C-alpha cells in the first residue's frame, strides 16, 4: 500500500487551510465580519447571548462540499 495519495491529500489540505486562514485574517484586519450574516439569529437577554448561525452554517457546508469534491476528484486521477 502506497502512502503517496495520503501524503498528497494532507499537503493539499494544509495549503487550503493556510490560504483560508490567511484570507480570514486579512478580512478581519479590514473590518469585514464574515460570521454575522443577515440570516443568522441572535438572542440577547441580560447576561445571556445565544447565536444560531443558520446562513453561515449553510454557506460553510456548501463551500466545504465543493472543496472536498475537488480534492477527491484530483486524487482519483
């Protein structure tokens, strides 16, 4: 069994995580808040705050699905 595909996957995942982290860092430095979208629900009562990120969860799910499908297609060549 060759470990080459696993190593390639880990390297690609690392690069993707690095790029996403850098993008989030740069956007936060510019004052853009990606995690408070219009469809997210926020309840505040006294000292209690409850946030339900519906739209953020849906967008993150779609993005990760596309990325993982591209990685799997690349590895199955």
